[in-house]
C-alpha cells in the first residue's frame, strides 16, 4: 500500500496565516494560448485554492529563459529584495523549472521556498484526491516529477515543514534514492493497474449492456459537477475552487424519452496540464475518451472563454490521440448563462460548433440540452460488420473496448466481426466494413 506517499497532510487550518507568495512570469513567445496576465490570474487562483495569498507579481520579458535561473540576474536580485520587503514565504514561477533552476534561485533567495506551476497543481491534486485510485494517481505523478529532481538535492528534499508545494514533490526524507523511488513508482503503478483493470471491466460491462455513456468534460470550475447535480439531483461537491473534482463519479440518468444513460463527471482541465498528471490520470480520463458523447462544459462568463475552449479541445484531441481513437462527438454546453457577463461570449461563440446555453444553477436551458442529447443519442449507434485482415488483429481489441461485439469468426481471409458501435468507431474501421452477407 502507499503508506508513505503522500505523507500526512499539513493543510493549513483556517486560523493559520496563509503563506505569502510572489508570482513570477517570463513573457516568451512560445505559442501559449493564454497571455501573461491571464496565466498569472490563473496561477493566483491556483495559489488561493492551495491556501496561499499573492502579495506581488513580477514579470520579465525575455527572448528565452536564462539557463541557470530562468529570470535574469538583475531581476533575481530585485526578487530577493521584494521577498524581504514583503516577508514572502514562497515564490511561484508560472512555468516548469528544472531542478538546477530551483536550486540556483533558492540559493539567492535564501529562506524563501521556490516552486513552479506544476508543483502547485500537484499540491492541489494531493489535497483533493479522496479515493484510493485518485490518491495513487497523484502519488505516481508526484514521484515521477520528483525522480529527475532527486540528485544532489538532499536538503531540498528533506524540507518537512509543510505548506504549499511540500505535499507534492520533495515531501519525504526517505526519498533520497532514485532506485527506491523507481521501485515505489513501479509498485504504485501495479496497484493502479489493478484498479484500472476493474474500471475497464466495469466499462466493458456497461458497453455490453448497451447503455449510452455521456461524459462531462471541461475547464476546471466550469460547472461540470453542478450540471450533473442539477440533472441527476445529486450532491457532488461543487465549489468555487479549482480541481474540486478529481475522482470520476458516474450516475444513472433517466432521460424523459431516451431512457437511462450513464453520466460521468470527472477531473477538470487547465492550461498546460502537467503531463505527469495526464499520464497518471489516464484511466480516469479514459472515462471521457470511451464515452459516446462529450458534453464540453464552458464557463460563458470567463474573460478567456475562447482560449479556454481551445485549450479543452486540444487536451481532448491529445487524449484521443493517446488512445488512437477517432474523437467522440462534442456538444458544447455554455454554462452560467444566468449571469449578465455571459452575454458577449454567448453571442460570439463560433456558429459552426453545436452549442446549448444553460445555467446549472437555475436550470435555464437544461430542457433544451436534454432534448438535443436525446436526438444525438438516437442517431448514434447501429450494427456493423467488419472483415479484419489477420495482420490487423489489434483492431479487434479496439472494438472490444469501444463497441458491443456480438460475433467473431476466424476465417481464412480474416476475422469477421459483427458489432454494434457508433459512427466514429465504424469510421476508423471503414476500410474493413462489409455487409453482413459479404464484401
Ligand atoms: N452563477 C452560476 N454559477 C455556477 C453555475 N454552474 C456552476 N456554478 C458555480 O461555479 C463554481 C464551480 O462549479 P463546479 O460545478 O464545482 O465546477 P467543476 O467544473 O465541477 O469544477 P472542477 O471540479 O474544479 O473541475 C461553483 O461555485 C458553482 O456554484 C451556473 O450555471 N451559474
Ligand atoms: Mg467538479
């Protein structure tokens, strides 16, 4: 069991003074979808979710980051003075720093801890994971982040004081040996694989039952849990904090005409989602990948609405690519339209993307959403027959994961498969599609 990962939680209680942090960003022309201010706003929201408070922001424009310290030497000295003047406990860089950059900056700032955006996100995940699976996933992501940062970092790793960034990487003094950490990762991954197997089996039995699976995806804080709560009359934690939901929750949802479907709420997305987290949360994110329809929930009051929409689309695309699957149909759900601020975004949302405006708070628009989902589901699945060449036997396992396989016959010219599936699965196998009688 993962007795030592993560270590005991040292979440500051309400009466503890929040840690004071300075946020640092370097403006680079690196093609990121968010501008510096918006990214820093998001970093500040992450910091607050982790229990800290921002006392200052520092921005530097550079062509490329300074190799040793990310920001330039002059700026670093300015940062040191600012830390002293404001009695900052923490400096958070809005990027991923290399181990030596953290060490070098810390050695100049002396008593101030230095963390990066990834550590902050990992810290929040470590706080919010509630189930065994979620905790395992976070622990693995933490250790994978820590692993390349181990060598020559004895001091940094033994910091045990608690506070933001100490729940994640660099949290137990035992982890001073790379081999030890590697063994631990392997062991946790084995445990996770067991749990993932269970999840896969569950998914397959749902598939066999022919019940449609709908998933709620979207940026963190968009209102996914609130929407599930509204339509399923449930009470999943929904709050104005980032990554409130980490563990997927599936509910039966009885639709007025279509009947019962399964609705899954899961972990939210964010710009530059750390790749260790995407890897570790693969089995959780598979709930989205293997669903029949994705409701992409968007906060229509968000000033960075279109950028966040694109970030979600990119993440979804990446998830489908990782599984080598054609993307599921997406229905865009523009949420929080009870609020005035949503007007502009609703009006400027691209007409080519099918969207429905709702409010998960008041229920406005939910009826129209339900109607549209029912139509889409009715159009979605039918029976197909494929003749897979023996060299393409791997495609059969795709069908087992995504379709209801009714019959499999091994013939001389290939594997004849009859399966009920959606058009995207059928589309990815269209080269092998035949009529039931023959080619
Ligand atoms: N005004 C308004 N607020 C909403 C609406 N939907 C959600 N909220 C609020 O938005 C905040 C985030 O809602 P959640 O349902 O927790 O969002 P989520 O997408 O599940 O977030 P994560 O689990 O963190 O990814 C909460 O404070 C909700 O009360 C809405 O339609 N209108
Ligand atoms: Mg949620």
